């Protein structure tokens, strides 16, 4: 006998307004002495909150991911971020991990560059707090080659050991790989 299979798509649970207010206030208290362009750090807030502050680069992403792993998978996750941006790969590591959790992401004060491009967009629900700046400049495109080629050519003139064709080819491969990761 065959039994019908029912597949339910459950919507991601969202934090309550009280949870949002409490966790956002805890993040503001935590990062009060910090600068949004410091090296990134993160901290968890009881009730499944995660505060991220600073420039996300190789190394700081691992600490953020450790804090993310310590949050509860079964409870709505609320992430409050204040960041001037970060390095592509490091920020994407954080964004991809966040996206799997389908959190609410709140941009507080400033969310610029890769924060706006990748971190806030990783949220199932996204909030930009009043008085905050969301500074989005677009993402990785092949137009970057137009910027890279003259820089590589100038370096090659100063250092004849640089193989311009190989350097441009390597940069093209990097950009293509980054574009694939964003899609």
C-alpha cells in the first residue's frame, strides 16, 4: 500500500519585537567602546542573538563563525551588525553560514561595502535601523578587470619579472570564482 507523502515548507521563525529590542540594545552596549572599522569581533547575546562589529577579514571570520556555531539552531537567530565592510572571501564565509540559518539581520549605525553586499542580504528578514547607513556599492563583476589590468601593467613596468599575462589571467580566474560564489 502506498501512503501519500506530505511535504510542509515551514517559514523561518522570526524574532519577536521584544527580542529585537533587547538584543539590539545588548549589542550597542557591547560595541560602545569599539569602532566599526576595527578588526571584526563578535559576541553572543542570551536569547539567540549575535553581535558583529568591525572589518571582516581572514582570521576574524573564523571567530565570528565560532560564535555563530554556539547559537541555538532551533530558535530564531537575530544578528545585529555594525561594519564598514571586509574582505570578499571572509565576508562570504560569514554570509553563507548566516544564510543557512535564515536569521533576521539588523544593520545598526553602518553596514557598508561587503556588509551591505553580503551580510545583510544573508538574512531572511533584513532591517536597517533608523539613523543607520546602508552603503551598497555593487558586487563583483568582470568590470573589475578594467581596473586591474592597468595596475598590473604599471607593476610590470616597475618589475620586469612580473608576467603581465599570467597576472591578469590569475585575476580573471579569481573574479570568475568570486562571481560564481555570489550567485
